C-alpha cells in the first residue's frame, strides 16, 4: 500500500509550497466533503520509484470559533494517526517559536514517525538552523528550501527508505479483479456493497488490509474471482446510516491505488456536484480504470431523468471513455451491467499491446485519415509503442509531430481506443520528434 506522508506545522512555514512540490501540482484537491475539514489537502507523488500519498493539514493554530476549532482538532488528530511519516515543518530564519514547541509536545507520543524539515535555509547557514531545532526531541533535521525544491527530493528519498517495504502477505493476493467502491457520503456505497456481496452469498472471508479499517473481501461471481475493497468499514454495521459515515479520503486514495477498477457512485437525484468532479479527477490522476454508477435512479420521473442525462453528458464529458450505468443499489437493477463494465475496464487496463500491433493500427489510422500538410509537407508518423500503464501511455514517433492539430491528436486517441477496446481507462498520447541526423549533438 502507498505510504502516507502528513505535513504538519504552524501557519506560514511553507507547507503548501512543499505540498505542491511533492505532488507536482498547483491545483491540489481541496476536500470540502462532509466530515472533512476545509484545510485538508490530499495528493499523490512519486520520488524515484516510490509513490506516496501526501496530506497537508493546514496551519495548526487557535480558532475563535469553538466548533471550527474542534473540527480542526479532530482532523489533525486523524491525520497524525493515519500517517506513516509526519513531516514537522519549521521556519529556519524565524527560529524555534512557542507554537513550534507546542506542536512538538503534541507529536512526542508518535515521535518515531516524526521528521523535522527546516525550511527557507537556502540563504543561511543550514547547519546552525537545524541545530536550533534538535532540542525538540526528534533527532536530526533536514534542511530544505521548498520554494526552490532544494533538498526536498533528497530528504523524501531518505525518509521513504526508512519505511519497510509493503508486506504483501498481509494483503489478499491477486486472486481476482480488485474493485474499489468510492463516492460521497449518502450516495449508496454501502448499499451497493451489500448488493454486490449478498447477491452471491459466497464471501470466503473478511481480512483487514494494510490500510487501516479497510476490508478486502474475496468472492466469486459466475466463475470470475473478485476482491472488493470496502473502505467504509460499514458493511456489517446495519444500524449505522450512511449520512453519518465519515469519509476518509486517505483510505479512499489507498483503496483506489490498490484497485484494478474503481466504481464511482453518483446520486442520480443530485446531479454532479464539484466534489464528485474532484474525486473523478483524482481517479484519473491515479490512472485507474473507472466505471460510473448512477444510483437512486429507479424512482425518478421521466422528465427529471432526461434533465439529469443532459447535465451528466455535459459535466462528465471529460470522462466520456467510461461506461455509465443507471442503477438501483437498493433493488438491484442495473448491478449486473456494472459487472460487465468492470470486466471490460479490467481487460483494457491489463492488456499488453505490442509495438508491432500498435504501429499497424497507427498506419491504418493514417491511411484512413492523413495527417495535415505543414508548409507543403505532410507530417510523418512512423511508429508507436506503449510507454507505461496507469494511465496507459502511448508514444507516437515521427517528424514535425509538434505541428499536429489537437483535432488530429484526438482522432488518433479515439482510433486507438476503438481498435484495442480501451474502454474505461485514461489514455495519454505523447508525440516525439525523430532526432535530426544532420544536427551534431555535443
């Protein structure tokens, strides 16, 4: 499972800058879902070959609003408990402050997880600055300059090396298609999970995964093996209603990262709010196969259904490669179609496409629709190959590829999707110009 790195510190020490560097984005997911504080930010990053999840708790400070203070306290405590590594960030030029010491006192019960990062050390004596924070009791500190990225990669690499490798023996082995059911509270996730499992009544066993509170449930349906990842931990709590389910985005991200296929559940009566769009965007960022399940559809009037169809076509146009099914988790209608879509998406995500087959498809696409002329010469596309998965990445090699129009690139993307049945998965196509043999490289 992906290690969880939580960033903690007083306001204005550079946490957001570090978060943006670690996730390589300036448009981070801000979780404003019920039960999640407005300040929590979540993202995925990679250093070397080690991926991880990053949580930015926001500035820890006193709030005048007792309700907000209590909510912030609960969320920060959750972030501390769930973290594998806690990055305690301080401001080097400012030095140690009473607020830093208060945070250090709070973190001492989990001192084995704490690493001190001394920020803004690029124009100062970093050794002197780090020594000032040694008295906090967490050992040696790392000197960084988050704004420039100085020292960050080295620090994170060293920190990740301290973590033990994932113990796959604690997880359910790859005995089937791993499915994660995700969505906002009160969209029917738990009902759908119950429907998918109760339908067959062949649950073999429940075993906790390495993600705390997640349950890996192997089962069989019509000869196919599945493993359902229940992040909510709600499946057996019949007396607990979904509205009070506390959504943990960390658990959701862990489940999505480990799944082969992510089923995104939407409430058909509520349309597609911003929270749903953010979560779908996160699934795409992880490069995972996706199926859209629009729940609570059965009792809607026909006019309302038509209106909702139009809204979803418009709001979900960026994910039009995913199958979308209208279901009733409560009554079971449409659930069988979900399994068909899950199977299609799994096949698309796991298939291996050879360079020969991909290049043949490229040449056929060119025959059917020639690339445009550029200054009287036609853009030449020579061959294509798969460069990665999750998301699937196809690299097309040729000459003057930077002159291709967006519409022609979209045409090739659609052609590859149709040719290789790439249903339900994000597809990234990159174009690479051939090196000019007449230009000397120094």
